[in-house]
């Protein structure tokens, strides 16, 4: 035990002697959370649109007003010639154009259908899809209002039209803020990146400096050396978790509905996988640059892309969905979002935690075995 404490003290002294590393360890996670908290936002608002109203009637102006009052669309210009739409979309001054044809109101009052033209910049597919969905809802609501007015006029002013009014309730994220969805995932990414890179780079740095050989020739047992090397990064990860939770709760107002103790407990299980991967990378890398490239290309990028952090796993091809079951980050993201947003307990998360624990034991055991082989 005394030897482990001395190795832990040695690791922290090395961190203290490198003044460039301390900001990366403690300030970078908070900075990245602030950056990603604002940048990683899928909420579509303030859609710039250009309006071409060829009818200029009361009904056409009412439709335009519906778009303005929706809170999603911001008219940037009103034009009278459809041929002037192209420059707005070509140069990015608008993302959507609404063209109301001539005789729009006249055809509706005559009981005939009238077509509207919506032109959307499809360069950003997700943004365009959301814009079309919002526009379709507004036009559908406007059309229903016209039908109700006509029915009232034809059947008498006192006629009551039966309607079905759905009562919609959104659980866990009632305001549908993508920030509430992303920030818990950002915490898991930061823990993975910080602990994996720090572990691999710290050990490889010992090899480059020649101090690893000095440790090997001492009477320190291999398991003592491993625990002493990994323990400081567990402490750093816990400190970073506290910092991120404070920023997420007090700055971004992301609710933490579940148990903080459960969150820390399952985080330590997740750290078994990240520390194990960092230890494994250190055994196959000879330089710090090689260790960083190996971690980024073969571990971090696949986990970020396939873990469900950004892209829903349900939308992936079946073969890729099966591949995601091999990624520990997939299970931890489910856990951390469940604790943050749903407030679920261990009873609901035990299966995810069990798989994560098995991954942690397997990865860490394999990495320790390989490291011991290198040491011996």
C-alpha cells in the first residue's frame, strides 16, 4: 500500500512539473462543455425565408402572418417576382422561399384548391427537413381554419363543429431542448477522452524518457505499479466530473433528476474501460504521437460516431447496430442520460451497468495482462 501511495504521489508531482498539462486536465473539460453546449444544438429556429406574395389579398397576408407569428420563421425580404428568389438561396441570405400564386384567395372562396410553392435549400438536409415540417404544420393549420370558417358560414353561425383536441405531454424533456440531450453525452465523451489519452500518454512518456526501465528494476510488484499509474487518473476524472456537473447544472440549467451517487458509482465502472483502453494503447505504442493517433482513429472516432451520441442507433443499418453493442460508450450514454433526464435508478439501469462492468473487467484484465508481460 505504501508503494502505491508513493507511485500516486510521483504521478501528481509529474503533472505539477508540467504547467502546460494542468490547464488541459482541469480547464479544458469545462471549456469544451461550454463550447459544445452551445454549438451542439439541433433546435431549428429563426429560419430565414423570402416571401413572394403574388396575390396580395387579405387571405394571403393572413398566411404570411401565420409564418411570422410561429416563432420559427424570420422573413428577410418580400419580393414580387419569383425569378428573384434564386440569389437569396444561392448566396445563403435565405433558407426557404414561400410563393403565393395569383388568385389564391379567389380560388379558395370559390371552393377550389389552391397550390402554394415552397422552395427550400437542401444543402443541409436535417435543417431543410425540419423547415419543411414546420411549414407543412403551419399551412395545414391555416387550411383547417379556412375549412372551419366555410362550414360555419354554410351551416349557420351557431353551428358547432366537433373537433378532436389531442392532449400532448412530453416526458423527460418537455421543452425538446437538444442541449439537454447533448450535454450528458458530452460528459461521457470528456471522461473517455481525458482518461484514455492521459493514461496512454503518461505511460508512453515514461518509456520515451527512460524512467519506465528504472521503475521496472525496482522491487515494486507489477500490480502495484499498475494501480499507482491508474489511480491518479481516476481522481482526475472524478474532479472533472464534478466540474462538468456544476457547469451543466448551474450554467446550462440541465436537470439532474437522478441520484448523483449512482452517477459517480457507474462512472467509476465506465472508467475501468477507458483506463483499460488507455493502458492497452500504451503497450502497442512507442511514442506519444503514435499513442494519440491510435486512440483517436481506432477508439474515439468509432465510439463518437456509433455510440448514439449524435446519430440515433435505430437509424443505422442492421449490421452497424450489431457493431454498436461492442462499444462501452453506448451503454454509458444510456446510463447517464437516464440519470440526468429520466431520474431512473439502478433497477432500470442494472442491465446496462452489468454489460459495462463486464466490458470494464475484460478490457482492463487484457490490458493489465499485456502490460505485465511488457514489464516482466
